[in-house]
C-alpha cells in the first residue's frame, strides 16, 4: 500500500504551541484537502516515589472548562529529545530529579488531524530539588497510590488520556 501523494501545503496559522496547515492530498484517483495541526510533540512522566505513591498535578484546563488531574507533561522544545524534555518537565512541575527514567510508550494523540506524538516515561529514584514552574503554570501537586489512581480512573475522576495511559503502563512495569 503506497502513501498518498502530497499535492500542496499551506500554513494558515502560526502559533506559540502549534501551527495549522492545509494540505492537498491525492490517494489514487481521489484528491482532497486536510487541515493538520502541527505540534512538536510532548513528553509525559509518571513520577513514582520510593513509598509507591505517584505525583500528579491538578490544574485548570481551559479547553475542558475544568480542573483535571494529570501526570506531569509538556511540549517538547524545538529539536529536544523526549527524554531530556521529561527530565525538564519533572523538575519544573513536580520539583524532583530522577535517577532512572524508563520509556513506557509513545503514541499519537489524535492522528486524524494532529501531528503530536506523546512520549511516556516512568521516573524512579526521585530526589527533591524544588519546582521551577513557568509563569502560566498554576497547579497543585498531589500524591496518590496506584490503587487510588486506578480507582479514580474507574470512577471517572481522572479524564485525561495521557494520564490514564501512563498510570496503567507504569503499573504494569512495577
């Protein structure tokens, strides 16, 4: 099966976090257009402490219109290695450094229209170093056991897909 032919590309919006592009595509005899949100990718970290608890953050997400419980995550810098991004986000949001980072998964968030690929890591051997939040990062750090988090997922209290995937993947690796 061959990849459809790219006929044209036009950036129709340039933003701080993502761009929007309109692509002309030909698949065999069929030509069509697709709008694509172009994103550098992101890193996601499940920080597991020595006592078996996991740090999550509670923060307001405007698109969802409510506070969500999430594992630490962030957009990769231009050309940044996902593991380096995970190290950075762990320190910024939770205020810890890990002696071990293990890659758990990588997945496309919504490949029908978005290029973002998330890289999921588990961090262990954590040492407190202090948070380094960015100006617009307003969040509260919480720690829960895996069982509490799995119960919260089951009750619909955790609705964030990356968090659900990360928690379940990390639990399987421990």
